C-alpha cells in the first residue's frame, strides 16, 4: 500500500455544514503537545497560522482500518502532509506558520514527521479538547473501527481569529493550492 499516492475514484466528502460556524471565531486557549515536545497554546500564536486538521496518518507497517478508502474524506493524510511540506517555504514567505493536527498521540505523529521529513510540527489533540471548544466535525466512528477522528479541514487564523476555513477538503493533496491561492489573494 502506497500511502503517498491517492487511489482513483475516492468518494468525495459532502459539505455537511459541520464547519460553517468557525469563520470569525477565536482560537481557544487550548494547549496541545507538538512533535518537538513544546506545548503550543493556540490562542497565543501570533501572526498568521495555517492549521490543517486531518483524520490520521497511516504507517507503512500498520494496516488502515477496514473500509478506509470507502469513507468519504478519510484517505489522503500523507499526501496532504507532503504537499504542505513541499510548499513550506512558500508558506513561510507568506508569513504563515504551519501545523498539522490530529487525534493521534505525539509518538505516532513523531514517526510520521520523521518518515515524511516534515519541516513543521504536528499537534496532538488526543483528548479532543479542540473539538470540545470549537465543535469541529468528526468522522462517524462506526465507519473507522471505532476511532475518534476529525474530518479533514484547514483553518487559517490571524492573531488568534479564524479568517478562513476550507471544508470539506478534497482532494487532500490539492488543499495546499487552495491555501496558497487564498493567502495570495486569488
């Protein structure tokens, strides 16, 4: 299984309105552990930050949940992360910090960060604190082996205020194009 490639004919996630309420909200005072061991408090991030929220990064040595490719919006976390990696310098040139965020624990995320050579940190919301504070959309756990996973979305915030939300995100590897376009005023 090549995690870096997206299979053809993936089901497209529908816009269920699960993120309609987010634009204009402030990032909450939530502290999450980053893959470098730092504690990042979201409402204290100054300037512009891009936070792409994804269900889970697969590992080459661990099978994905049964039916993963049939769940709309599930597949594509690795290609999405790699696309943010590949355009990281452009994001920095646009004065944007970048974080990936999932419910996976920090050790799991550290493995992905190292394997994928990600130049930015990943944040673990294993306790679903951000979900509680912002009511972020979640995947139906009955479809993903009982796991509590976020639906894929990307937030752009400036000085703690959410200015743009991309949801649903599809295809995941093209999310970076939408983000860069928005940051460039296109």
